[in-house]
C-alpha cells in the first residue's frame, strides 16, 4: 500500500526510453514501436505476412479454437519475457499483462469466463519458486474482471525441456501431461502463458479442458516465436 502511495506521488517514467509518461508503464511512442503480432495465423498466432490460417493449421487443426499472442518474440519484449522467467522480474509481468489487456479490451470478441495459466510441474515450481504464466494471468484477470483458476488444471508428470525439439517431438513430450479437475461444462476458457512456440503445450492442455467439458478454448500468450 505504501509502495502504491509513493508511486502515485512520483512521476511515472517509460521503462524503455525513461521519458515521463504520467501514469502508463510505457510512453505512447515506445508502445507503438513494440513488435506487436498484428498479422498472424488466426488458429495458432504464428506471425505471417497477413492475417489468415497457416499451412500447418490447415493440415492439422489444433484442439483449441483460436490463439492470440500480443507480440512477436523480439526485443525488447523478448528481454522482458526472459527477465520474468529466469530472473523473477515481476515488474515485467505487470507490464506484459497490462499491454495484453489493452488489446484484449479493444477486441470485438467476448471475453472468456475463466483464465487458466499453463501449470508447471510441482518439482519445477518448487525449484523456480513461481510460475510466470500465473503472474501474467493475475494482471489480466484483475484488469478484465475474469475468474482466475489456479487449481483447476495440473501437470501430471515432469516433461523434458522443449527447447530445440521438433514439432513432432514436442507433441510426444506433452502427451498426457495435463489433467483438469475443474468442471468446465459449457464454459468459455482461455489458457495463458508467457511464450507460444509450436503450440504443443497449449494443444495438450486444451485437450484436457475439452475432456472436462469446455465448450470454447482460447489460447493467450504474451509472445509468439516466428
């Protein structure tokens, strides 16, 4: 509470250029120059030259209905994502969550009833001490007044690191990795994570949500790899 009071008294400065902003975490100029993922596949959020459906999704549709990633995984967003994930820089979660919220509020589609952050396995959560997906989802849930479900989904087994694996290997690695104990019958839910690469993790979690009765499953990520 004291921090919030001091924050209101002090002039707010842009986290990129350090100019005074009067409130927002970034100034308007720096916000416009961010690597927004405006042209992307409507099914998996893959960056494209123009919005549409990518060849992979035409060949094999994912088990979620649609995916949206606010940014392409490029600087300075990439630096912020890594600072949150590997260095516990929680200010980046606030920044990413607020930037995502701006776009989510502006879209025409209805907001979901429930947000489910992609869960970490308990052993990994114990080692890291926090889940970066939860930290981003907290901000979005608060700003958009959506129920945040931290207990409905769990990771049933540890999985190998996905970095450097092929799309097929990622799918095999994630098979059966999640269970959803929440009753999602007829619900519209959104799955939240910091980065989406091939979508294998989201796809398997979406499968578990479908098994729990979810009617519509969206995927939201802060950033999408090219």
